[in-house]
């Protein structure tokens, strides 16, 4: 278990607490606290007087004032009562912050203690620029106090979260509690909606045995609420800053900022100066938190329901406002059981009743059953994907069919919908075009649904989407966490603007959805993508062996995209084959080596025939 370590105590006096304090009153106020911290670390205090000379004058002009400060220090109270070595140092600088920084370096300071009486802070400006600056780029650990000098401390509140400032906050709380003969209440507050890792909680438990800790408060509410609730029972709060490096707006972070404004207690802010590696780890942690918040926000703002578009007349009005046409391609491979019903419903509801769709075509991958015949009988144009752009050859697979469909479809918005759906409803199509018609900022919209699964005659309400849950979502969460809020990344019902779709490559097999999502994300950003609740979808559940192949192809696509992002080579030719396990009739198993590889078709807009057909100028050579 990882334990929270407080700082190691050096054996000599080499731990230096730097106390910038020029006036006698400030020295009197702060020195006891600086001495308490130094004593805890077997260290010493260096009192620093900074003489500031205006920029347009030479530093030598500070000579007289330096002499004055020296005399003031000499007259100050007897330092020997503090039981730690105390020295005074005077430095001359053009700027207070520079003076403190330079001295911190020259004196080998481990910690700078800054402070001011509470009555001097206004609600507008909590700190002056020097403190902001030192907190943002600390030359060593920095502790800032907003102090009520009249108060007797009985209890110190120590909110902890296991972050990089926690060990320092513990040290400071202990030293100050010792000095005031006060007790410490450790407060661990977690947001119930974003629980901490169990290891964080476990490591914080070790703080229970820290000296002077008499109370352990665990709260399942946001930190700000928890701290303010405990505030009246405590005289001081020791808080780690959360501000981000280089962020001028947030030198102390939003939590500390709000506590400072709302609490009347003495507030002690601690900022641990991280080593480069610690800082990097912290940045990554922060980025992950930010990303998680981005995904949550996207989820709230970009998740639609097909019911929002049940009023088809209204939806049609949106279509007219945008002045766009819509084409639907239905990919098929042996779908005679369902294709007739699907086309029939679409023609009735989305063409005859309300002309939402301008075109429906069937793109078949070579069915051996009556699929093409049934579609043709409904008056739908039927294409064999192998015959479209045949000069470019033909790969097997659904992705190839979708890529080629871009060539034959006319519309500005292109929709695709699987044809093995057993509980088809027109919302599978109007649901996915709805967000695009409503919001021009969106380029792509994808369906999601509850997924029953069928075993023989029995249907279980949940459990479908095996590749989605066991392969695609874990992979996307790992490597494309921006897409972690997509509920059904593999769903076969989606629509996009032609202008976006013709600019992305297509994988030829079952990798097509995954590649398209990643590529659209990279080109247009998360906020251009939407997902739509299509309620429930029951389809033909495939056996495990074909799903295993599907998962293999999807994994290849993710790795391939990562290769391009990271500019590394991970997939060797041998990774394009998989040993499939088949069960023999005699009960035994056999291994069958199969090549599984989605080919990558270039963006359709790179194909000269397509450009000619759509009246686009030829691309410049090279
Ligand atoms: O060579 C092919 C293979 C399939 N299909 C059609 O594509 C659709 C989906 O194929 P299916 O085999 O039913 O896929 P699922 O097992 O349902 O796989 C899910 O996951 C795949 C991988 O992301 C997606 O392509 C699917 O749309 C999605 O439903 C169906 O209409 C098929 O008829 C073709 O047009 N050509
Ligand atoms: O989307 C998926 O994960 C695959 O199509 C498998 O779906 P199923 O487990 O519902 O058959």
C-alpha cells in the first residue's frame, strides 16, 4: 500500500524556512509560525528583508535603506527564545518577487512562508501579484497564511485528497497545531459521482495515526461543501492549492479561492514544489480529469433522443430550412428475412407520408438469397458493391460497400442503416438524421439502444453488443478516451454530412465504424459528433467465431490509428492473421489460421471519378 510520507527530517540545520518580513510587526506576527515549522524539521529560519529600488534607478541606490532595515532587525526582539537558529538577510532588488526568488536560491530555502493579517485582504483581490507569482512558479515549497492574530487555535481542519500537496499540508498542519497546542481534524471529502481510487482512500488512512490528529471526518459530498460545514468548529484550515501551472487566472485554484472568500478562519495555503517528474504526473492526472469533464459535458449536450424528432413534419421543416437533400443506403448480405419490411416502412413513413428521404438505395455485397430481388420489387435501385468503381477492384466487407455507396448516392446528408434489424421502426433513420437537421454544427450522428440478445428462441433483455462491450469500448476508453461517452460505437445506424464523409478514409470490413469515429473526431472534434437514443434494437446475433474476427479487425484499426498518431510501427504482418478456434464434431478443437485485415480506402474525395461526377475540380498533381 502506498503511504502518505511526511518529509524526512534532516539531521543538521539545513532545512531553511525563508520568511520575507521587513517590518517589525510582520516579523512579530509570523516568526513564531516560521520557527514552529523550522523546529519540526530541525531547521532554521532566515528572515528576509527585500529593499525594492525602482527600475529606473541603479540597485546601488538601495544602500541607505538597507542600512535602515539592518538597524531595525538589530533592534527587534531577542530571537533566542524560539529554540531554532534564526538569521536575517537583506537583499536589494528591482522587484519584490525577484528579490524573494533570488534569496530563496542563494539561501537554499526549502520553504517560503508568506502571510498577512486577514483584515488587509479585500474580497476582490485576495493576494498581491508577488504572492500570485510565487504560487504559480514556486522556487521551493510555498506556504501562504491569511492570519487572524487575535485567535487562539483549538482545532485545525486539514482537508486531504491524496494529491501532490498532501504531505506538505500534513507537515504544516502538525507544526502549527503543535505551536498552538491545537488538535487536527482530517477531512476526506469525495464527490459521490466521481469516487476516488480505493488505493487513494487506503493510503490516506495512515494519516489517522499522525500526531495531534483527534478526528477523522469522511464525507461523501463535494469538498467545498464539506469544508464550509466544518469551518465553524475550527480556527484554521490548511489547504493544498490546486491552481494550474501558468494559468494566470488560477494561482491557487478554484476550491481554495472559494474557501478564502467564504470562510473567516485563518487559512493556510500550501504549494509543494514538484520535481519535474511529479509535475508531469500531475499534469497528466489533471488532463485526465479535464478530459473526463469534457466527455461528461459532451454526453449531456450531444446525446439526443429519437423521440425529439417524432414530429416528422417539424423535422421536414428543419430539412427545408437547411436546404439539404438526404440519401439512405442500406447495406445487405443475405437479408431476405428483414429487408422487405424495412424498405416498406421507410417508403411509407419517410418518403410517401413525409418526404424526408430523397433517395433510398440498396448496396448489396453479393447475397445468395432473395435480398436483391425483394428490394427491386419495392422499386429501390439495387447495386452490387463489387460493380461500383470496379476499376478500383473490390474487397469483401461492409466498409467497402459503404465507401462505394458514397459514389452512387446524391444527397448532402448520407445515412446508413443495417438491414438485419428484426424490430425495425422508421426512427432508426429519422432519429439519426434529426440532430444533423436541427444543429448545423454537427457533422455526424450515431444511434445507440438497449440490446437484447437471442439464444435460439429465447430472448434476454440485455447482454447484446458483445464486441462493443468486450472489445470496442475498452479499446476506445484506453486509447481514445474522448470517445468514452459513445454508448454504441459500433452501431450500424449513423448519418453524416457528405462534406465530412468524403474526406475520411474507409476501412473495408467491420473496422469501418471504428475508423470513421476516430477520423471524424480527429478532424472535427468531439463537439461535432452526436449520439441518438433509438430505444431498443434486436438483430441477428452472430456466433462467437465471426465476432472474434470482428474484434480482431477493430483492434487492428485502433492500433493502426495509434501508429499514425504516435508515428510508431506496432503491427507486423504476422499480426494480420488470427488462429480461429473451431470445435469439431467429435468434440475436439482445431486451430485455423485466417488472414483478417481491413484494407483502408482513401477518402472518396481523392478519387478522380468521384470528383468528376460531383463537379469538383481535379486535384492538383502530387
Ligand atoms: O460484407 C458485408 C457484411 C455485412 N453487410 C451488412 O452490414 C450490416 C451489419 O452486418 P452484421 O454482420 O449484421 O454486423 P453486426 O454483427 O451487427 O455488427 C455490428 O458491428 C459491426 C462492426 O462495427 C458493424 O459494422 C455493424 O453495423 C454492427 O451492427 C448488415 O445489414 C449486413 O447485411 C454488408 O452489407 N456486407
Ligand atoms: O455490436 C456488437 O457488439 C456486435 O454486433 C455483437 O452484437 P451481439 O452481441 O448483440 O450479437
